[in-house]
C-alpha cells in the first residue's frame, strides 16, 4: 500500500519516507541553498536567520485535560486551540505547495515500555537527516508495522507565521497541542526546535507514569554502576560523560523509570565551537559521513571546517547517531543510578570542587540549576553573572519544578543514590583573579566518586551552603578542596560568598510557594 499523508490533508505525492543518508545527501546538495560536503564527509548545512531556539515564540495549547498540570508563565506560554488550528492550516497549506516532502517515522525512548512513535513531516533533506540521527530509527519490520504515530511534527519552518494572527509576537511560532498530539513549526529552520519539541512532550508525559525526564548525560561502568550528570552549557556535561573507563548511555536527554535509566534519543547534538581532536576526541571523530554540521564556517576550496570561527553563530552544532561514538551502551539503557552529579561552573570561585549533598540539598540544587557565566567587560572590570535554570533545563519543563524534584527525591530515596555537587569553575578567586580548576583534577574527583574513595574520608561542613566537603581526594592537592584556603584575600572571599548566597535565595523565592519546607531549608 502506497504511503500518503492524506489523513493530514496533505496531497503531495512525492514523499521520501525514512530515506537513507546517501539519498538525503544527494537531495540536500542539489536543492538546498548553503549546503555542502565537508572534507570529512559531513553534510554542511545552514539553518537560515535563526541559528538557535526561539523560546519566546513557543506556545502550548491550554486544554481542559492538561491545563492543571502545566506550569503556565513565561516558559509555557498559553495558546488557544483556534489559533493552533490556524497555524496548523498555514503549515499544511505550505506543505501542499512543495513538490516533495520528507517523512521520518521513528522512536523517542530506548525503553519499549515508554517509547513514543514520532512522525516528522518536513520540507528539507537536512531536517530529515538531522531527525534520523536524533531519533531511534526502526528496522525494516518495525517500519512495516509502525502504524499511526503517537505524535506528529509539521515542520513548515521555511514559511512564516502571520504576525497579525492572535497571540503571535513574531514570524516564528512553535506550537504544541498535547491533546491533538501535534507540534507545528513556522518561521524557523533551526533543526533543534524539532528535537526539543519532542523532549518537551516527554517532559509532560513521563511524570504521568511516575517516570522522571532529565536534561542530563549518563554513563555506566564495568560493574554496571550508572552515573547521571546534570549541568548547564559550559559546565562539562558532555566532556565528563565521555569517560574512557565507562560506556556512554547518552549526552543530553534521559528518563528514570522503575526499570532504570534510558536515553530518549538515538544520537548526539554536540556543540562544535572550538572543537578539536585533542580536547573532544570522541566528538571530533564522530564527524564523518552521516553527520550534520550546522552553521559552521569552512574553506570553500578544501571544505575544511574552522571550528574557531563563530561569524555565523556561536551555536555551531554537530548531529550524529550515537553509534558514531566508540564506547557506548547499546541499547542505550541501564539500571538505576548509584551517583547523581550536579555540575556547575562557578565563576565566582566560591563553591568547593566537590561536595556531598543529602536528599533535600540535592532537590534544592536541582530546582536551582545554578552555574555562572563570565560577563562582558566594562572599563577593564570583568564580573561573573549567575545563571539559574530550574531542573537544569527550565526551557523544556512543562510541570512545576517541584513536581520533578519530588520525583527525583522519591527515586533517590528508593534506590539509595548518592548526590554530589561538582564545581568545574574557578578557584583562588573569581574570574579575572583566580584560575579555572584543571580538568585533570575534576576528572580525578569524578573517578573518586565512582571508586567510592570519599567513603569515610574526613569532611568539613560548609558554613553557608551546609553541604559536606571532602578534605582529601586522590591525585588532587588538599589545599584545593576548601575554596577559602585558595584565596589570598579571605575577606574578599567572605564578601563574594555572601553575594552568591543572596543570589541563590533571591532566585529560589519564585519556587517557595509550591516547594517542601525541608527543601527550602536545605539551601544556603
């Protein structure tokens, strides 16, 4: 029986369903502006004017069945169903004008009990290849019996939203309807919107089944001991999860069920800025035929990529199947974690390089989602700026952060999981005065966590943050373990620490109304 999209009022006859990488390469290179072949065999693509996500243009349909579960506000902005249908028809009308369309039918979630069947309908071969990398592709028999999908993405990103349509604020709109099980994309060709759209859906659906969705990386050791690493951009989440002694489960999106941890995705979407074989060997070697390289600058003659050139965007990316990484766990699922690690890059130089957290402290830092970035300079002075993103992924969370924290606490307690806060940022002073903690020391501390080296080690309680700080770690100088000892100006340390404590407290006020008092009390 011939495959059609007529059930969506799409009559286009020329449809490439689950096309192979060579076919998608051929069509992209022939017909898509800004597409080329790199010297390593990757597909060089250009996403147009939008080179990153558009969070202010994301909308969720308010519906009686789901509205009480959603944390409405600046992240989950409401949309009425009528306007969704207007945008949906605008998308399908555009799709009907195309001579050819691409369909990707695949799975989200490696655990068959929880996986979603997802259908992507798009106009660009680049988008089809991207989602073929990011989802879990069915084999021939699975595709034959795929049936109707659980969710459909209508990607008409080359066509703008109508700004005069009610509730539209720009020509871009990403609309999610949980009841219709559909996502509509208009006015952006950035491929990451499809990936994160599915993640947002999983973030809504999984808690309904007592499963915790997580914006994190995960790996597993030789003894099948699982570690989860949370962390915002720049904290080392991808770098530290790529451990030669451990198998990678995934680098970005996971779920924790009563059966264990599983990856949502079939691939990786790594930042490519300043990429080098020396610093990121696994990612560098994964860039070959089948990989999508987004918005990178390359030599027009040799097609060699310059990963240091950010003239198009700082958000250069590489998308590839996880099988392009050597040391992986296949299928991408494992047992319950023994350790949870919250990574932060503290540019204030205040937080210890490693601290042990009790369950309430773990929930507090999970809800806070803290890291610090280096601000721009003014009159020669550089000041760090604090960044907080609830659950280390606020932009994708549908429920209130405390709902995810409650799930985390229950699972940690049930499975007796250790929790740690690891600072990959500054020591000896803030940015501009101190120095970044050496990667070899951070790796040594992660190894110590995995080896159980902190069990029984002498600790000191941090007087402000209240967590326990180990005083010794193999391969790490003792003086590094307590931040205050590394500062020349002790008074400046106290002042900077008090400033950071105030920032934590100010940020957490927005969550206090719905948060357990024990968790609030676990903060600084």
